[in-house]
């Protein structure tokens, strides 16, 4: 019985640790494929978006290796990436892109919830 409890405690601890590290980042190829589907990117746009996402991944890796603050530094990288992507989109695609970014964050900056909910709209 003690062994079973110990195993359960270890599994629970490992699960909690992996959850605390956040969700894994998608590869540049996965991110590009998702945008290609949701925004109907042209081949030229797809190539440019992939390059932007690869640069973002390199910046994020550099920040991690340098021991930088992923909260503020990561946000700056995401903001710059989104601006670069929006620059190559049509106005209609940019509107859809903004909507998908809001949905992806859950409207709370991607911090997993918490805080005060927004007031109800009338």
C-alpha cells in the first residue's frame, strides 16, 4: 500500500512540474501551417511567415540561453513577430489574424486565467 501511494505521489509531482512549465511551443512549420489554413495564405506569404517564425524561434532560444526573462522578453518577441506577420497580410487576413491571436490567448495575455473577469456588456 505504501508503494502504491509513493508511486501516485511521484506521478502527481511529475505531472504538476510538467504543467508548471507551460505548454510547449509549436515549431515554425506548425505555426505557419496553422496560419496557412486559417488565413488562406499565398505561397509567397507562407514563405515569408515561415521565415518570420524561424527568426522568432531563434530569438526565443537566444533569450532562454542567456537566462533572460521569458515573461517580458517573450512578450516583446511575440509582439514584434505579430507586427511583421501583419505587415505581409491583406487587411482581411490581418483582421482574422488579430481574432485568432485573441482567441489563442484566451483574452488574458496567455497567462492561464486568474484575475478579475471583465464586466458584463449590456
